[in-house]
C-alpha cells in the first residue's frame, strides 16, 4: 500500500519546543520536502491567521475562501492543502499534543478539542474588526517571545498565550453560536469518535463500538444525537467515508485495493456503500476532487 503523505512536526531552530510560529509567505515558498499545494496529512495542530490578501485553503474535502480576518483551525491527522494563496499574508501556529494538552485540566482540554474538531465546529472563522485586533495582538505577543526573547521563560509564556488564544477563539465561537460552550456527553462523544477513527475499516457496526466503550447501543445513539444530531450508525459511517475519501484523493491505490483496505471483501459492496453515502461512485469522486 502506498501511504498518505504524512508531515511530522519539525522545528529546526528549536527541536525540543513542540511549537513553531511561521510566516505564511515562508510556508508557501518552494524548497520544502513536500509541496504545500498538494494534499498532505499533518501530525500536529495548526492555527492559520490571515492578515492580508485573498486566496483559498482546503481542509479535508472542503474549500475555504481566505482573506484578512480569516482564521482556520486544523487538527492533528486532518488532510489539507494551500490553494490559490500567492498573495496571502499571515501566520501559522504549529504545536503538538505535548505542548499544550499535558498542561491543561480535563475541561480545558475538551474545549480545545471542540475548537479543532471539524465534526463539532467549522474550521473556518471570519473575525470582526475588534476580534481581529485581539487575535493579532495575541499573535504578536507570541512572536515577540518566540523571535526576540528566547530565554528559559519563553516557551512557558508562549504556552500560556496559546491557551489564552484558544480560549478567546472558543469564546468568539460561543458568542456567534458556532459552538456550544456546554455539551452533555461531550467526553463520551470524543471517546466514540476516537474509536471510530481507529476502527471503522474493521467494523461500522454500532454494537461493536458499544462493546468497545462498555455502553449500550441506545446510549451511543443518545450521545451522537445530543452532540451532532445523528444516529450512531450515521456518525460512524461518516467517519468511515471520510477515511475512504482520503485514500481516493491521496493515494494511487486502485478502487479494488481501497475496497479491501476499507474492509470490504467484495468490490461491488464497496461501490454500493460509497454511492449510498455520497451519491457518487468512487471513480467519480476521485475525478471531481483531484
């Protein structure tokens, strides 16, 4: 099997930091070990803050227009690519799980997970003028520490600033009704999502996930209805289809090979499953999205 192009976290200037702050124009330069305009999967979290210009960015299978005031959040293990972004200006914050989550309490971690979770909230934000200034100032404080101070206190200060930034973004989304600040069953939902993202090529049966999590199928349906207004089966199928789409877009595997990878013994059943979920054949989807 040809693997997806995975980009691990690398900070050449501060290898042990688990954090990086990069200007967008530097990311778009040629000479990297991968092309930013081709789909790739990242093994870290990204916040993209646009300060000028116009362009586009694709996260998973959705294109987002970008301009001054656009902010994008990309979570670990998502695929993305830069589109028509030649004149965009802004910054990228890159960080790993270790940089932030090990220092947060459980409730704060769940808030962060919501902000970066595309199943709970859109990865795109359009900041008002006032909110733009707030986020820009936060970015500038981190850049000051990162580029100029560079002492033994800098990473701790940056970590605190990043936590504040994420909390402010969470507040903005809550105020704009783009995310729920209090969600019953959120912890259980995230556990189900994690299991589904690992195991959907082995099974999409709700009863199997109920067994994994030690809950009833009725409870799983209650959880997914409360969080995303879908049945547990619909939610699990959605994750499975997204994984299949990644293989269609990011590999040269044949349809038969992808069917086998996704756990289908018969290619015909794979076709039926994919078309029922997307209204497209696998070939049509691959042609349209590439």
